C-alpha cells in the first residue's frame, strides 16, 4: 500500500530479518536515494555480519559518510526481491 503522510510518500514492505522471520516496515519513498533499502543501525543485529561490507555514500549536501551494508530479501505485495541494504543512524526506514 502506498500512502502520504503530509506531503511524503510511504509504502509498507516486509523485510526478512532472519531466515523465515519477516517484519513489516513503513518506509519513506526517497526518489533521490538509489541504494535499495536504508534501515536504522539497530537492525544490523538481525543480519549475518559475515556478509557486511563498508560502503561510502554521498549525501544530498555533498558530504560523504562511511556505513555498513549487506543484502537481504524484501516483499512488496506479492513481489519478492533480494536488494542492497544499508544501515544508517536514522530512526526511519527509506526505500529508493
């Protein structure tokens, strides 16, 4: 389901946190973000750290940050995909 909160678009997606354990998340649709899915850093503990890599992202203001990334499965409606997942300090999930 896609909906607006104020002027901002959101969707509900499901993310596989551990094998066969799915969590529904409300995600801000960020059309300027091309990284797949961004989750708050607190979600790192649900993923296999052996698959983590360090990545560098350029923010809208031109600055660059280092963060952790991995891959995982998401579902939207009846579509399931494996996508890149990054972890940032934000309290909100973003999907691009």
